[in-house]
């Protein structure tokens, strides 16, 4: 995380989600575990979207600032 901004936190969470999806795609025989990891990744994506929405709500439509 570069700084404590909401956008930075959202980007970090999206990176975690990508990592989890990568791990899930490598699980060839444990389908249940892969589904759990994909569900967890979806949760990280939803949290990132919520943080981005909060950033826009707090700072107006011009977020990020120019």
C-alpha cells in the first residue's frame, strides 16, 4: 500500500483478489477449495468497490484530484 488513501487501499485489495484467483486456478483436483478461494476473492473485490465508492462520495465526482 503506497499511502493510506481509499484508492490505494482498493488497489491493494484488488491485488489480493487477483492473487487468490491465481492460487485457485492452480488447484487442479480440489474444486471445493478453489471455489472457496474464488468466493473470497469476490469478497475482496466487493470491498474494494465499496472503498472506491466511498472515495467518490467523500471527495466528489472529481476523484482523484487533478
